C-alpha cells in the first residue's frame, strides 16, 4: 500500500496535474484581489522611501496577506509609468507554492530589469470550476494597439448565467463556448463594449462597464487596469463579494480582506471602507478618483461564510463574530454532556475554527461559574460551605489537541479502495489521552458534505474509544447549493440535503420529492426573476434536531465497530444572525438567494440530482 501511494505521489509531483482530488470537507472558495495604484510619480517614492519599487513591494505583501484566499494560482500585472512601450507586464504561476514561485519570478527580474510601475493588479486563485493551468490564472490580459484599450483583468466572482453570457457573446464574436474560463468571457464582453464606444465619450471605461454589467447575475468584484494607467474596480449590486478600499496621499489600494490592507499599509481600521454594492471606483491616468453607481443596488447580502470561515480571523470584527458563534453553542453543548465537565474533553478542527472554540470554552466557563455561584450562595445561606466548595466555583475545562491534519491528499489514485484508505488517514489523533468514560467535544467550522467526517475524522476518533463523540458546527446546516464562488453547487452532495431526503423517505413521503421535481421542471421556461424556491418544501416539516440526528447516522462509519454514540450540534440561523448581523447573505442555509439566477441554479441542481445525472456544474 505504501509503495503504491509513493509511486502515485511521485507521478503527481513530476507532472503536477492531479487527476483526482478527494472531496474535501472544507471548501474551495472565493479568490483574492490585491490592487495598488500610486498617486504620485515614481521619482517621489525614490526620494521619500529610497525605493521606486515601493508599490511593487506593497502589492506583493498584499498578496501574501491573502494567501488564504487561493493556492491554485497567483498572478501580478504591472502597469508602467507612461509613456511606456511595454504598458503591461504580466507574471503568473500555478506551481504548488504559487505565491513563492511568483515572487521568485519577480525577484529574478528585479536583479536586471526595472519593474517599478504606477499600478499593480494582483490575484490569488481558488478554482471552483474552471480548469487548472497558466491560461486560467489571473490577471488575464487583453492586448490591443491602443494602450487605453489594452487591459489586465482579475476578479473574485461567479456568474450564475455564464452560459447565457457565452451565448450572447457568440452572437457577435467568435468564441469557444466550451471553454471553461469564465474570466475570459467577462474580458471579451468588456472588450467588445470598450471597442464600440466613440472617441467622444468622456468616461469610456464606465460606459463599457455599465453596458456589460447589465447582463451579469452573480457575486463579483472585478479589477481592471488599462495600459494607459486607468484603474476600475466594481462590486456586485448585492455586495455578495467583499471589496475594501484604503487611500492616503501616496496610494489608493484595494483588497478582498480589510485586515490585509491594515497590515500592508499599517492602516487604522477607520481609514478603510468597503466599496458600496453596485458601485465602481475609477482612478484615471492623471490620478483623478471618482465613484460611480454602475447598476442599481439590491438588498445587501454579504456572504456570511466570509466571516464564519473564509477570511482571516485577525480582523477585529471577524474575531469577535467567530467568538460569538462559539458562545451561541455553549448551552446546547452543556446539555449534551449533561453538564459533566469532569469527564469531557474539548478540542477543535481545523485551525480556522480555533476562535469559535475560544468563544465556546469561555461561555461554558461562564455558565458553569454562574451555576456554581448560585449553588454556593444557597450553601452560604445554610452555613454549609466547605473549602472545596470555594475552590470549585471556577470550573476547570479540559482542552486537548486531539486531531492533527497530516496532509492534503491530491493524487492520481483512481482505485477506490486505495484512495479511501488514504483519505481515512489524512488526519491523525493523539493517543492515550481519551478514556472510555470520556465525552469528546469537537468544534468544526462547518459540516458540508460529511465525507471527510465519516471516512476520516470520526474513524480516527473512534480509535480512541470515547464514550461519545459530539461534533459541533459553528455554522448552521448547509441545505442549498451555492453559485456565487463556493464549490458546492451540487445539492445531492450536501449532507444536510441527504439527511432531509432520508427523513422524508422514512416517513413514506416520497411523493413530496416527486412534486418538488415537477415544480422545478415547470419553472424551466420562466425567466429567472419569476422563479420560486420549491425545494424549501423539503425542509418545512423537519426540525433542526431531527436533521442533526439523521446526519449523525449518516456520518457514522458503517464498517467500524464501536459502542459509543455520535451527536451532531449545529448553529441555529438565529444564532448566526446574532453573531454576524451585518452579513446577511445566508442562502446556502435558508434558500433565500440574493439574485434571480440563484433560484435557477437551485432548480437545475435539484433536477440534476433527481434525474441522477452525472456530476456536472449547475450553472
């Protein structure tokens, strides 16, 4: 077995083109953008900072601070100070350590080449559906004889109507509709409208963007830089995808995460603002800055998963929000362990759930302390207090590092038994800590598909032989597909959906599934704006507790002998909204999609599952 794995691993390293990647429980998700536009000439930075490449160094640091947002590829476009014969210089990498390789390329050229520019466009990529490879790595460049119509483009986006956009584009341009590159479709659409604008238009980029964006349905932030030095950044009208702006007298910069700007520019939190939904920031070649409403704003639906899991937790607001998510779960956890702290061990997985874990433990300590104080007060009234009573007021909670992630499995292995064996061992556990009388409480960010939980984590925990394994999710159950930048558009793979289907079948209500499929089918001829979420009928008569019990069944390994119990506890929707009140985008939990195209994707995904179609994209 080890030899087989070694051979496949060597092949994978040699060719760097994995055929099979196991279904990771944690998600491929939004990309990151890093934009730096200097507001003063390069000579100023040479005089003040003794570094005419100051902007380049800031752009690279801004990329590094968003490493968490993409490891499938990284790129940087540099727009030179005009007049320049080579307006846009482009660097990209898809190496396994893409950022390091990108920085290596840049540093090697810095040794003999002047790379300083006035504008830098950077990108880190997670490919949710597009193919891998250098041609799919952003920024991508559109070349043209005129510098003002030559541009680099990158984005953090997913369009629900990308197929329709390809068909629309094909009516007046020769394109490959089978191409998996959504970014190239957006590039070509913008290029078409930019080329069609007359020379008398005062703001050609804004006009082109307005004409293109009227066709878009999705979550997006795009950054575009022309060879003449113009910068354009636009955000979707529901504010689904994040975009933060920082400006001082020297520079204006943008990023997908606020804390990245804070760290890169040593900026105070009050100096950074979000680009309003539906608006575009335009910085012209002469440095004039303006904001424009490109499309009417929709009800704001900022993605709540950004706060639960995706973004870095050292943002001060995100840090508190994640702690609050953990605190919300404390009462139910205490009820589940029957308030028996002495025989319970608390741990977490993965590292991104650590902050919510801190909040959970703090709140458990607070609740137990309050209960102990109440008991102590009664004893004081009856003069029954002992020395031990005084020492037991503040509880001692046992926290251990039980689970460790051993490796990220990406291999060529196609034999199911070999692949599953390796999946089962990507996590390792600490032995001789847990006893048969111990309840093991494990906090996770989210439970999405359940495959890794069932095939790896729980199997490993069962080896420790605890009395009970309690998996606690800081996110609510995921019941609906996403189509705005997270890799979960296939509803049939969601463990929450699987549990609901199992419950309905056990209740002999299979007719409901058929009725939902017929209602979804009937909507195929309707426009997206007229669609309704009929899949919600599936969940109407199922409580969260019933769903949790069924999911606990589904994630219990059938091939493992163990006499203990598995319990699942999810965050509630109310708890989510209390902890993260400003990020109301919760469609993957509630089915309330922020754009009409979301309901189209939902219908398509459900019908693909119902008709047992092969795995494919639902949009």
